[in-house]
C-alpha cells in the first residue's frame, strides 16, 4: 500500500465523518432557531470548531416561535403577541383569555 493510497483513504474517512457531522450540525441549528443550511456549510468547512461555536451560540427564541407558528403548532396571542399553544384558552404570559382558533371550512 503506497503513501498515496493511505492519504486517499484518510481523506475519504475524514470527508465522510465531516459530512455526517455537518448534517448533525444542521439539525441542531434548526432546533436552536438558526439556519440549518448555513451551519451545514460552516461545519463542512470548519468541522468541530463550527460545532463548538453552534453550541455556544444562544438560542433564537423569536425565530423558533415563528417557525412553530408557521407549522401550526403555535399561534400568536392577540394581546401580547407572544407564541402560545394552538389550543390554549389562556395566554401563559399576559394571562388574557384567548378564543380558540376557528376551524377552517372545506370547500
């Protein structure tokens, strides 16, 4: 086995491990309200340093709430404009009574 074959094997292993790590970083970034594509690319380039930076970067609560509202898991309180559960009858933040969402009519 020549030196070239060893280097190519090591590079292949490194690239595969870094790609798996980048997918992991994308999932973690999405769960923390960050750009999964951006952190995927950053992890491909910088590897474990990007994972460490992602772990130390604060969670973006506003983006997380907006994502949950878009996915219909949450909705906005009409009084304090914070994300609340879809079926909530009372806002846990401002304690205002909120009406349940109206079911959509099918046409």
